[in-house]
């Protein structure tokens, strides 16, 4: 890979602030959103319908931990460009093009992976899909944070990204479930893979960064992509084999109560930060660690905010926890009370899309117009309402009306909370390290929730579905208690 500091800024400078920029980020959001449910909620439903125990389904929620760890490789996006693609399309789009192809290959792999025959292979392809989808999202987020630095300019871009993201997420999830009911899961995944590929030529068609010949650059980029995808599969297979061995040796099964262990793990990052922050703040300005491309962006975050960083990270961990927990068991709940794949797919379709678009639009508007704390509180309230709607659904006879109202409330609240939250995270970011710091904040926001989601089966066994979804709503509201402690932005 080639180091570069300014690839892509030419396109950014020409388009910032106009409709073309908004449309471009809407396209990137759509491309990022297509695969998300295919390694999370739709995969959970697929496993449930194939007879997997609820504990196994919950453990698969840990696949979604990979996006929370994107800060580990996000600094590469700020510093490096993919050879071939980068020479013509610039740094950010080189990563976007690579990731789009990785997403397509992973979806095809999941299409042919049969959970009944080989759960490990299914997990391998799910992890690959999560990795490439996360890298695609990180590249788009980094570019967006570089384009706009304040809430007013971020709000329309965030709304465009989330409209695209959630439109694709809802459309892909709904279509895949309905198609699986009428055909097969393999066909459903292949259809989404075909849809995901459409964005690749559209990005290629955007204005180039240089006048270099496109075909040689495309050929070189495709060759690099093939090598990186193969290397990713090999590395994931080796690491996964080791993890499975350790889990088996520890005697962990789908029936194990892993909640106490998970709660301890959730507390460890805060203990580490308490110990590390004094040393980080004591570093001299010329310390080489601060200039390190691997850890410099994260040290900058803690040097700037000090112990206030712990409050921020506690808040971001709690703000979306309810939504993550609800996502893990929502589809298994719907299946358990008697809804068919087609009913679930229709509920996840146009109605959920409208609810998402409305929620994102109102959330973006609120983030631009109101005080940060007010908009975040509104998002948390509507997210909590959407989460607890599943308690009502579980206690009334199955009907399309109940299912549609619950889906609308859930998607509206989720969309509104997501919009105000993304705007808040974006203005915390230091523009010197947009991809790395945004990846760290967004990743940490979902690290603890997704850790806990892996224990959702244990929690559900103890308190039932009613208690589980009441808990998810209460956690969303609990984040409001931390709002008075938050700074509005990180940079002066």
C-alpha cells in the first residue's frame, strides 16, 4: 500500500456543501447498509429457523463485535491508499472499492454456507462480511468527517448517509427474509450480493482524482483485492480455530450462563482507562507516541479530554445498548410467537423504511436545531419506546397490525437515535484523525452492547422476553442521566 495524506480532497473541495455531496454520501450509506442485517438479525433468524438453540443464536451476536474493533485498522485508512484504485480514485474511494468487493465475495460465501452442515464455516463468512462492511463504513465515515467539522454541516451528510444506510438495511433484510420463505436462504444471499455489487461501478464512475489510465488501475486494484480477501479468509480461519479451541477447553456451551463473565469484561476497559489517562496526559508534546499513526489518534483523544473521556465513553456505550439488545432477540421473539418469514419480511419492508427515513430526518433536524443534550435525550426516549413495543407484541395475539405498529415504533426510534448520535460523535472527532477517531468512538459505542448481546440468551432465560425488552428500553433511557457530564464537542 502507498502512503498518502491528501488523496480524495480534490473531489471533496469541489463538491462540499452541494447536492452532489449529499447524494454521494447517500450512495455510500446505501452501500454500507446492505450487508448489515445479513450478518446480524437476518442471520439470527436463519439460524433460528434452522433449529439452532437460542444460545447459539446469541453467541453469533458476537460476530458483530468485529465492527466495534475497527479502530484497530482504521488508522490505515487515514494514512494509506490501495494501489491501483488509489492512483485514479484517491485514498478514500480506494478503500471503498476494495471493501465493496469484499462484501460481495462474503455474501456469496454465506449463500453457499449451510448452518446445518457447518456452523464454523457460516461463522467464518459472517466474520468476513462484518469485516468488509465495517471497513467500507469506516472509509465513508472518515471521508465525511474530513468534509464537515461542525453539527450544521454534518447534519445533512449524516441524514443522507443514514437514509441510504437504513434504506438499504431495511430493503435487504426484508427482501432476503421473504425470498428465503419462497425460495431458499442461498438465493436470498445471492440476490443481496448482486445488489451490493451495483454500487461498485457507480463509485468507479465518480470524478477521478487524476488523469491516469483507468483500466490498468482497475486491473491492479482487482488483483490486490483478490490477495487481501484470500489473506483475510486465512487469518480469520486460523484465529477462529484458536478461539473455538479455547472456548471448548473452558467448557463454554450454548447453555452456559456467560452473563457474569461478560459484565466483568465490560468493566475492564474503564479500569484500563483510569490507569492509563494520567500517563497519557503526562506525555511531552514531542513524544514519538503522539505522532504514531497506529496509536497517536487515540492518545490525542485522551490527552485532549482527560478523565472526561471516561464519561463520554460510558455515555456512548449506554446510548445504543438497548437497540443492540433488542436487535439480537427481536427476530427470534417474532418467530417464537408464530409470525412467518413472509410476515416478518413484509414488516421489515416499506413500512420500516418509511419509519427509518422519518426517524433519521427528524433526528438530523433536531441535531442541527437544538442543543446537543436535548436532541440526544429525544433520541433516547423514542428508542426506548420502540424497544418496549416488543413487550406489547409478545402479550397479544399475533396479527399483522400489531407486528406493523411494533416495527414502525422500533425503526422510527432507532433511526432518530442513530441520527442525533452520529452527529454528536462526528463533532467530537479531531479533523486531523477523522477515520481513526470516529472508528474508535463508534466502535466503543457498540463494544459493550455487543458483548452483552452475546449473553442475551442467558438474560432471557432468567427474566423472560418481557423482562428482556423492558431492560433494553430502560438502558436506552438510562443514558440520559449522563448527558449533563458531556462536552458538546472535543475540539476548541
